[in-house]
């Protein structure tokens, strides 16, 4: 799926129920320019690379759980 995850137990959570933590390290961008733009944006979710990352994580989690992809406000 291209999304890095770790078991929540790596962060001190109990082993039951099964939980994961998804990596969000590149949500703000792959370059210094994009990361700076994201930090300075009044609405970072309006930036296409951030919206795309959030949408992708939603798609992956929906596929893994069998749930419908949640719709985000435009």
C-alpha cells in the first residue's frame, strides 16, 4: 500500500485490541519548499500534496478494514 505502519505496542499501548500507527512523515511535502508552504498555509489541507496524502491514507485504511472511504469536506 505504500504507507508505513508500526504496531501501537511500539508506543506503549496494550496488544489488545490490535492497533496500528500510520506514518505521516511526508504529509507536509517531500521538499523544504513544500514543507514551508504547508507550515505557512492558513488551510494546509487545501494544498494538493497534503490533500492527496490524507486521501491516500483514507483509501488504504478503508480497503484494509472493508469500510467505505470517508468523504472529506472540500
